[in-house]
C-alpha cells in the first residue's frame, strides 16, 4: 500500500466508530427510566463536539463557547414561544442565530491570540449573558423564558412525558452533526485547521488565509453549538440564564478534556462520563459532588494528558 | 531579463536601530545567490521583509516585476515566493507527507475545500508524495516530523517550500545546527533544485556557501557591503576584515 493510500485509509469509517451509536440505541431500551438524562447527555456531546472543532482541531483556546449554546437556546426558545412551535425550523433558527453571533464576534476577536483571545471569548459570553438578563421582555430575564411549546416533529411525533421522542430526536440530530463534523475534519479544510494548530507561522508562510479559515470554523462550531442549545430549549421547553453562563463554558471544556481533545470522540466519552458522574455523585453526595469532579480532573490532567481516549491509546499501543 | 525578485531602497528601522539600510538587491531567474554577513547583520530581517512577515519602513519589494510591498504574506506566496526558516517551523505532529501536502493544497487553492474532500485530499497527497520521491525522501513519508532526527527535519523545511513550486526560494540557514559532516544531504538537495528557481541562501557555513552560490552579497549592519562572484568576495579585503575579524572574536 502506498503512503498516500495509507493516509486516505485513515479517513475511512472504522467499525469501532459505530460503537457510540450502538450504545446510544441500546441505551434507549436498557435505561428507559433515564431517557431525560440521556437526552441531556446527547445534547452535551453535540456541544462538546462543536467545541472540539474550535479547540481541538483549530487550537483556538476559548472559555466562551456557551455564548453560542445560549444564543441557540434563546433563539429557538423565543421562536417557539412567539412564532412557531415547529421543532426543525426552530433548530435552524438556533443554528443561524448562533452562527451569526459566532461570525460577528469572530471577526473581531480572532485577530488576537493566546491570553487576549481567551479573555475576549469570556467577555463575549459576559456581554451576552448580561444582555439576556436585561432584555427580560423577550428572554424572561432571571425568571427564564416561559411558554416554550413545541409541536410534534413532522406533525406526528409528539414530545412525550417519558422523553422517548426527545431522546430519539436528539440522537438523530447528533448523528447528522457527527457525520458533518467527521467529514469536515477529514477534508482539506480540516487538515488546514490542524496545520494552523500545529504551526501558525508556517501556515502563513505557505500562503494559507489563516484568519479566514479560523473564522469559518468558528462560525460553523458556533452554529453547531447553537443547535445543541436549541435542542435543550426544545426538549426541556424552558430557557434559563444559565445557558449563557461561564460555568457552562467551563464545564464543556472539562468534559472535552476528560474525553480527549482533537479526536472527535473525546466529546462522546467525556460528556457521557461527566454527565453520568455528575448525576451519580450528586445523588451520593449532594453537597460535595463538585469536589470529586475536580479531583477526577486533576488526576486526569496529571496522569492522562490526552484524556480518557489518550489513555486508552497508550494502553492499546503497549 | 526581468529579475525574479528585486528590492529597491529597502529600509527597516526598529526605533533608532536601523536593521535594513537602503538595500538594492536583485535576483535573476535561476540564480544561486548567497547572502552572508556577521551575526546581527540583518539577514533574517531582510528575508522577513521580502516575504512580508515584516513591513518595511521605506522602499519596495518586486516579485517578477510587480510591486508586492503592500501585499500580505499569503498573496506573495501565491505569486511564487517560498521560504524556509532558520529555526524549524514545521507541523511537528504530522507526517512528512502531510507536511508537504498542506503546502501543495494551499498552492492549488484547495486548502479550504470542505466538501470535495476525498479527491482534493488525494490529489494533494499524491503530488506531495511524488515530490518526496524526487527528493529521495519517500521512505520517511509516513514518519511524524517530531520523530525524525534533526538533520532530516531540516530537509522537511525545504520540502514544504518546494511543495509551493516557488519561482523564488528563500533559504534561511538551511544547514543551521547541522554538523558539517551531516550537511551533505542538505547540500545535495539544494544542488538538485530545479534550475529555473531563483534561490537566495542565507548561510554561515562558508564551505556550503562557496559550494552552492554563483553570486554572493555581503551584508553588514543592514547595508550591502559588496556583491560579486565567489572568487571576488573571497579576495575582497573588506570582507576579510569583517568576516575574519568576527571569526577571531568567536
């Protein structure tokens, strides 16, 4: 096999890549009582996946990714409350609104790098959170957005009390988003993002329009995060100010780091384990559970630099 | 013949420090030209001014007769300007083949392709591989750059630049940090560059300079001291003074 074929082959779908989907479908039947948690997990996976494009592939260190999650959630929520309860157009509204905010803020902040960029991503989130708080006539402010009423999907599949429809809905959306993200990271565009992460100076020197590429991926990731936010708004039929908070931005970074950055599946592993750990720890130790999350993170970062998937890699290679 | 690269009155100041002082320089197509000078003479600054990493304080840069002074780096690369770096500036986590393919994809304007992924990736990889074969570097195609010995990493520096199919190639100390005994493969690679590329080499290793260059420019304190054929430069009393003087100081 020529080296070219060997590299192209890496882009082909491997059997192991179907594992998350088998687990997700199996989970639907095995944990019928936990489907609302399952939907939350799927949403956080999508959110983490969008962050991975920015942080893991393009190397943009951000602590403001919840801005886009929040904009997507509010846009879809307000659309449902004021315009139409149709869910698919609601997702589109969430994606477009978040993508637009991603593009607009990216135009300004992606001129900077490193610490300055990190600060600016935080600032954008803070601005939006404060704006959502002030604009209580549309957002409901601190009380949250009420009256989010979602119609059945295709006019047929009603959102039920047990969260069955919601789970399947989230799963299908996540699957499509994953197909898209997978295609993207294996494309020439995706490779150029890795190039930017690996060596910015050299990308400039080979004539790459670096800032345009960064803006493109930032916008795409923002739109995907917006879809995740829209899913949350639709499946919980509520939007609160926490969707835009720092805490959510931080948490999603933690989830991704847990799983492994820049490998597409870190989002799946990290978000799932984090959400389950949070659920279980909060039950066992309601006052103190965040301590255990912190401890786990310290251990992972110290002893397993590539997250759980990085750890697995090393075990398999041995 | 129109020069492949020309600078007219190129000037660069950092505060009170003048690092490029009225440099008039021209590089013919197919040239093998060396730029030498003591440390701090402004050689790398000169490369950065030509490639667009630094804006000049005054003067012009012309590529193939067109003024590119105001163009950003990427636009100059599209007009045929390739460069390497004195300090390895590579995609360390990627294989040699992928390193070169990134440059090929950008040259073909396909670096931003999101949707025709398979065909555009294959095209760039195959061209990159053919280049590596020509450079007799194909056996390392799948090795990650960070796992290569340092001397071979220096070759990747050049291979990436060649992936751009430049008409002007700026080599910033291609053998920097490589022991003289091991620099033979680097010299070989440079000797086998396509004859129509105009090559400007910055180098400290005089043996290498006199082996590769057909013309030499000596830069001292940001100013061109003298330009001429290697024999003239070797015989020039001022060059000896600057150069041997420096060597004695260490």
